[in-house]
């Protein structure tokens, strides 16, 4: 029983610790009394050397096997056995059949036992009352004030906010609208002051010119001083009117300049930007607070009621279990009292039999609160409408819907969100390929940024972070001269100032690009076509009628059936500027695809001409125009693309490349170069290429993916090959033995000779027409 009492007490202690101190003390007192009673009985019985009679043993057995009286604790069991033994002793004393070493009269000892039993009875009643009080306290905690009480129209906002975002919106919008006026006033002041400074310089130059007398003829040594001064006097007298006009004009301009002190307007402009950022943050942070408070309050409301009900129910269940144990203990004590009464009865055996047969009442041990428990006690509560409908007054500041509704649709150009709930990237960077800007449109930040070197940046991540920190007012994007994210290591990335018109970018023939910073969700490109194919284009140069191989360019981002050609000249672009500077007014020749958009530059537009001698499709959408042959293998019929069959290898591989991610490769059923089928990329898994045992055997050709960038090369022991020599790496060098690395001059010379041996050598190096198998090959357009 004590363990049960402790378990219930531990449960009740969670909510109402103060109420249960009496229960705890009662349990301790009950345990002490129980132990004391058991010790007294053992002390009394140790003097009984004569075994109990068979009748006494039968009475004890009968008592312990009664279904309603089966003891739940060894202590109760031993106590009742001891009392039965004392009853046997009392009977022996009464009949004069005292056993050896009998203790004599037990009346005084029985009186002591009765006093202990009374204490135990009171402790049981106290424990039952403590459980009843615990249930009432848990019910009160559940029904009165433990959970918040709301109305249907309750809203959850920060202190002092009435739920209307109109004022915050209007304040922010008005501020943003004022930025353009402040900027115009600032720029107008700077423009006027610059103009006046220019006028002042011109007026000063004019005044100095008039106020200057120097005549080589008059300054000769042979000229008399009197004559010189006379001529000078006549000179200034003739320019007297022009002198004073120039003098007063210069004075007026200088006086006017002092009125155009633009520092105030500049400060006002940037203060306006700062104020708008503060107003934007106020709007966004208030929205964040509303969302955070609403989500937390709505979630807690249901959890609070559920948890408190479950706690109340657990207390009831625990008390009910404890009441059952207390009732058993109560009946056990009553049985012991009955046995004690039998000690003084005239007929002890009859009295004992009566005790055994008697069923003792436990009605005194109860919990009215436990008996009254019902599911009907569950209380209903009001859930605010916002918990079901969500917040409709404003979007979540951490979503792009917020940007669209609050800024984009209102024509507001806002900065990044710095409110507490904002974790999304505010800007997206959109790439405009084959575009460039003028040098004066580059932004060289005055404040330092991470990774900034001489005004530029060595990585795209650093440039993007810096542009966002400058905000869209100051920075519109990034200029990448190589359109490679500065991965080439030669050129830096530069920020672009706020004057760049992204809708009217200049066309680049060098492959540079402009990355626009704008509001959005993901990085994208404006030239993403259905196919993204890479080509190698072989160019020739004709000088004085002699045509020779010039160079090979790799171009990407084109369609599957692209055709390249040189189509005229242009004076627009970096290369054109260089040609014009060299005296070629027509600019530079342009290589373009079918769409006419410049892809690369050629020679200057003079008597030197260019042409395309060949082109090769290298890859498309992540797959090379190359296939790995697997001898004596096949793919199950169910894994082939239906209806796709081809008479030759070239047609099959061309179509497989065109299908990009849908085609795994090609299958030649007899491996004889005829009768090809295509394998389905989605169905062919690793291990599905099976060994072919047919005669002749089938073979498969697997399409190669574009390989990742190669690792840095292993270098010679001195890290640099001598001039004119090529680095060769042996197997031992891979594991660190640099003795196996050599530099081969002969191999380098042979490669150089092949590279400049004209068109035929170039075709030989690349395998000629038969090697490509496509619609257009090197040496044949």
C-alpha cells in the first residue's frame, strides 16, 4: 500500500504540492505504526516455543485464503498470522494449557496494539482525503483560469497595435515616394554646382587672358622701357571694357556658387533612405510580431486545454487506484481488531470463526471527487476565428507574397527584410548573357566589403553579398567580363551603380554578361532555351587571299541544330572599340548563330576576313556527344523507348543526345552497325545492363555525362616545366614520387606543329567528318 501511496503522491505533487503535505506525513506515520506493530508482535511471539495447534493453523489458512481478504502486502500477512498466534496463546492461558515459556497475560499488549491500529485508521482516512483534495485541485486548475480565455474576434498583436496596418503602410509608401524628390534635389544641386564651377573656370580663364600683356616684339632688349610701358598702357586701355565685363562676370559666378552648398541636400537624401528603411522595418517587424504571437497563442490554446484535462484525468485514475488499496488496508485493520476482540471472548474458537466469516465494511474510505468524475466535465472554450482563417490583413513577411503585395504591386523599391522572422533571400540575381555596360556605370563602393579587391570582387558570392548591402538604390547588379563567375581568375567582378537601365543593355561580342539584382525567389537566366548545347567552332582567317586555320572557340547555350557563321561587322562592343582605336572605323567582325545574336568576335573589319570551317556539337543539357561501348551486353525490351529505331549509329546517337535526360544510350541487337534502338533513362538502373549470350551478341552504347572540372595538375619537382616542354605525369607521381615526372620537349613540338598545320591538319587532329557523324563537320559546312 505504501508504494501505491507514494506513486499517487508523486503524481499529485506535479500540480498541488502544498495540499499533500498531510498525505505524505500520514503515509510516514502509517508506515511507522505498521513497523512498530509488527515488531511488537514478533517480540511477543518469539517466546512461543510450542507449535500452534492444528485448529489454529486451519483458522489462519482459512483467513488467508478468503477471496475478499487475500493480503496484498507481506506485512499484513505476517501481522494477521502473529495475531492468530497470540489468540492461540490467549486461549491456552485461559484454559490452563499454558505452553512452555508462555508470556502470561497479553491484555496490556493488546491495548497497545489497539492504539496503534487507531492511528493507522486515521492515516488511511487522511490519505483518502488528500487524494480527494488533489482531484478537486486538478479540476479547479482545469476549469478556472489555467488556460487563457479569448473571444471569437480576439487578435494577437504587439502592445499598442490595433491591428490596422494602413498607417504603417502609408508611412512607408510616403517615405519611399519622397526618395525620388530628395535624390532629384541632391543630383540637381550637384549638377548646377558642377556647371557653375565649370563656368567659373571658363570665366577665370577669360579674365586671365584679358589681364595678360606679353608681346615678344615689345619685349626685345632693343625696345626702350618707356616705349614698352606706352604700348602696355594702350593695350589695357583698349581692353578696359572687356576687362571689367569679365571681372564682374567672374564675380557674379563665384558669388552664385556660394549659394549652392549641396552637402545639406546630400545629407537629406541619405537620411531619407535611412528613414524609409526604418519605416519598412517597422511595418515588417509588426507583421512578424502578429504572426509569431498568433501562431504561438493558437497553438498553446488547444494544447493547454488538452494537457490540463489529461492531468486531471491522470490524477483521478491515480487516486481511484490508491482508494482501492486504502480500502483493502482498512478491511485488514478491521480484521485484526476483530481478532483482538476474540482474545477476551469466552469461546475464543467461536470468536475466531466469526472473525473469519465476517465481511468488514470499507465505506468510510472513499473519494467523492473520484466518484463524480465524468467526461461531461470537459469544458468548452472559444477559439478565435484567426486560428482557423489565418491572418488576412497582411502576408507573412518571410514570404515572397509579402514582397509582391506590399512593395512590387505598390511600385515601391524596398530593401532587404531585417525583421526577426525574415530568413528568406530578398533578392534574386538574373543573368543577361552577351551584354555589357560602360565603365562609368561601374560602382566602386566607398565602404569596405568582404572580398573587395581594388573595387572588384573575386567571387560571385562576395559580389552578391556586397550588392545586397548597398541595396537596390545604389547597386543594380554585377558585371562579369568573362561570364564565368570570376572562376578564370583573371578578371574581377564589379558592382553596377543605380543608373544602369537593365532593359537597354549593350550587346557584348566577347561573351561578357550582366547579372541583374532584383526581387524574386530563385537565380535564373534570361537565355535558358529548350536545349543548352555547347559547340566547338573552327574559324579561319584570310589575309591577302591566303586562308589558314585561325582559332577554335567554344560557345554554350545554343539549340540542338545551331548553325554558326560570320555575319557582318559592328562598332558596338569591347572588340569594336579596340578596332576603331586601331583606325578600323567599321569595327569588328561578328560570329553569330541562327538568331543573329553575337556569340564571339572575329578580326577587325578591314581586308582580313573570317569564315567558319567547321563546327562540332560537344554536349547538350549535361551529356557529351560521346558514348561508351559495352561489348556483348543487352538491355531488356521493357526498358527501351517505344517506337524509336534507327538504321545506323549516327542517327541513333544523334537522337539520343537530343532526348537528353530521357535516353540512356543505344542498343545494337547484332552489334553489326545496323538496327539500333534507344534505352529509356528512367528505366535503366545500375546493374540493368545484362550479359548477352546470343550469337551474334548484342552490344550497348552508354551516353557519357559531362565530366566535372578536373583537379589541379600534378607538377614537376620544380613546379614549372622548362620553356617549350610539356609536363608528363607517371604513375609514381600520382602517389607523390616526383622522380617519375618529366618534361617532354618532343611531344610539345609535335603538338605545336599539328595545331598550326592548316585546315587539313586540324581535321586530322579531330578525326575529320567520319569521326563526328553529325550533320555538320569540320572542313565541311
